[in-house]
C-alpha cells in the first residue's frame, strides 16, 4: 500500500459519525420593517429623508448643501436633480473622475442591514458611478422594504444576464486600527430618500 492509500484508509477508518444538518434558522420578521430599516441605515452612517413624492424629493434635494455645491452631478433618475455630466457619451469609467454627486434609484431595501438593492439596469452605461461619486443619493419607494437578506434573495429576478448591488450607507472600513472610517474608498456620504 502506498502512502496516499494508507492516509485515505486511516481517514475513512477514523471519520466522525454522520450527523444530520442543522435546521435552517427561522427568518427574522420585524414588527415594523420600515422603522427597522431607517434605524439600521442611519446606524451604518447613512442619512434617511422621508418625502411624499418625487416632486417634493426634487425640491428637497435642490435645497441641500451638498447638491448646491456640486459641480459634477449624475442623475440617473428622471425628474430628480439636474445632470451636469452626460454618462451616455462617456467611453471609459475614468471619465467619471470628479463626480461629486450621483443620484440612483433603488428597487427595495432590507430592514436587517439597511441595504438597498440597486439593479445594474439602474446604473446606466458607466456602472462604476456608485463607487466613484463623493456623495451618493439613493431613491427608494416607500413600502418596498423586506425583512432580511433571505427575503431579499427571494425577490431578486434576472431576466437576462446582468448584475446588481446591495448598497448600505456610505463607504466604510473598520480595519484601520479597529476604528470605523467613513468614506475610506468610495462615497463619503450617502443620503437615502424614501418616497411615498
């Protein structure tokens, strides 16, 4: 018997008994998923603003200092903000350099972790926009909050090859001397507008 066979035989002889897999944990259900989502989104460094309509959202956005001071704006949501950059004419993601504000539509939010699902189709031709902009404005319809990531995965649909991303607040890292740093390698600020 060669050494390989000897090792495999010894492993088989000393294998632990087969035990059943544990049952999947029961999914969490929050009493008020909207309130849980708002609390969690704020706890991960985001700002949440509730508004009744897109018209009110546009007016609110235009009154905010980060919007008024931005020179390079990309709005991927019709009727909200005014783009100063035409992303459809861009050939390279490097042309997004210096974008100060990106306005992007989300499809639904997750109460468990404050994440917003943004399908790739919402990002346009330069999908790097959500990591390039200094400030990210996410727009989410009210009433589109699921309890957990388990519920979120059940809701995902890809009709053709594509992608999407869950965004939870601004960029952050906690591996630098064990302290939380906001805006370390992406948007420094993230404002979520919950509409409706």
